[in-house]
């Protein structure tokens, strides 16, 4: 099978002078080589050109109160017709499925994603809440490039032990993300948030771009088993070991971090009727915590991952063929990444619940 998709789009942002365009193209192919082997291939390319609106930053508190401006007209362009954001991305993926026999099969897949962009980021601050007069800080971010690569192999099978039926998954995966973080420059120009000026295109300083490469790699080894006990019970359990290494270059200094974690997962399903089931689950896992934003001391560097925990209970019922209703209660705790106002550093501080 072969499919090709092509599209072109006229993009409207709701801001006067902000209309631009985008393009997308993809190719998908699959080949049933024989009764045991199936191959799949996907490729896509995406690009767009839009005008980025300026951000209006929150003012600093005065006697514990943050001054709030009047609401500016959201249709007015506060940056300029030169504030182009032109990202483009290519994604490539390949997968093979091989059936060893009726009960066991192997899958292998690999993919690569490459994204590039240049942009103007403008932020207006220090404005007068009555007159709207302030300063626009225009930051030039040029030649950003991100590359993500991953590969995965899994063995999946069904077997029985005594009166128990198992559905087992064993797997190993690798993922790597790279960024060629460029140096950025910022210039200041006057702007009014209520009656914006038509700004001419600011020219970036002639300082050459320097790059601070970041690389993050993680390897995961995991197994999960779903055990059927009679007609009504299913018990799920498994564990994943993740090894995560990151290398950040900050102001010509290489900072390396390593994290290793065992993450368990357990769950149970009780089939009340053929159409209705109760379930409960508990799992832990490592989550990436974000990239430091432009303007911070450690801007554009990767933060190390942190553990997240999720608990959930619920009921699911099929009202009619193809129609389901679910009611659930879940509880998620994950790390909170914020900018420390004292040091202007993006870091993990506390949790989000």
C-alpha cells in the first residue's frame, strides 16, 4: 500500500498583518512481504511562515500588588511584519513486524526527526499602565536545530502457566535528542501596548553566532505481563529501568548529569459483566522536565528528568457496540520546573499535584 498527502494552508492569527502560509507533505507505505513479515515506512515534511506577536510581560509587584494594564486590542500587531517565525521539520520512521508463530512476534522500529527554526522573540515590559508606553526587548534566535532519534525492539507473546494465561512484553529502547543551541542577542526599542508604533526591522548586531550543544540520551529496558485469572480478573505488573545521561554546554562549560531509575507499574481489572469493568493502577516513571527559556542564566539547556507518580481507579462500560462510558479518579504528582526570580535560573523546585 502507498499513500501520499500534500497540503497548503493560508494561516490567520487574528492579528492585522499576521496572515501567512504553511505546507505539509507525507508518504506512507506498507508491504506485506509474507504471512510472517510486515514492513512499514513513513516520511513527512512540514513548514510554515507566521508572524509572531509580542508578549506583554507582567510588571513587578509594587507593595505586594502587581499593576494590571487595561486590555490592549488583541488585533493590533505589537511586533512588526518582519517578525517571521519559519520552522520546518522532517520526520522519518520505519517498522518491521515478524510473527515467529501464532503466539510470539517481534517488532523493531526506528525513527528520526529533524527540526530547524529561526525567530524573533519580542517581549514588552516596563510599560506605564495608563499610557501604555514601554520597551520592547527583541531577541534574535537564529539557526536553532533539533534532532531526535529513537529505536525500539520488543518481544511479545502469549503463554499459560497452570490456570493462568500470560500476555508478556519484553523490550529495549534508545532515544537521543540533540540541540545546537545558538547564542542570542537582544536589542531594546520603544513600543506602546495601546497605540503600537510601526516598528522597522531591527538589525541584529554583527556578533558571530556561537553554539552550545546539548545532548540527552536515555536507554530503557522493560517487561510487562498481563495475567488473566479466570474469566473476571486481569492483573498487570512490570518494571522499567531507565538510564538517562545529558550533556549541556553553558557559557563554554560542559555540565553532565546522569540519572538511573527503576520504575514499577501494577494494575488490576475486574470484569463485573461482559460489558462493564472496574480497574485500578499505580505507576512511576521518569519524565523530562523541560528546556530553560530564553533570557535565563542557563537558557536553552536541558534539565535532568524527574520521577512522576500516577494512581488511578475507574469504571468502564460499553453502552452499545462502539459506545463506551468511563468514570475515573486519578492522582498525578510530577516535578515542577520554574524560573527562580533571585538567580534567574530555570530549575526544578517543588512538585505539581
